């Protein structure tokens, strides 16, 4: 919905409303999820085996590089992706990289 004098199409309106609802939903529930994850980690931890919670978020809109941001926005939404796209998703998530590093340390 830009600055045009033309009324927006139905699909533009639905997209804008849906995006706003999802954004608000995420802003409200993400802190609750983080709090719950920390609580569960504390409950499951023992002195010998501490449990650490990881929440991994991918926010494509915050990617500075326009070409990379466009690449992510145009990726298929399926459970099968080409290897190079999987690698790019992993690179885009410092939280996921930290999780993998922690798991690798745990396995040693």
C-alpha cells in the first residue's frame, strides 16, 4: 500500500493485514516463548548436566544486503531446499551457528 491514489487490490490489503497481524503476534509471543524456554532449561538442568535453551529466529527484513534479503524472500517455502540455500540460511542465523557449535562441543 504505497502512495498511489488508486485503491489497493484485495491481495495487497490481505497481505498487509496478515503481515501486521503476524508481526504483532510475534512481538507479543516471542518474549513469552523465550521466558518459557529459559524456565524449561532451568527445570531440566542438573549440576552435572546444565541445559541451555536456544531460540532461533530468522528475520529476513533485517538483512542489510538487498540482494541477500531478496534471495531469502524468494526462497521456496518447502521442506526441501538446494544445498546452497540451506548454507545461506545457516549463515544468516548466528543463533543457529551457536547451537551447532554447542552441540558439537557436547558430543566431544
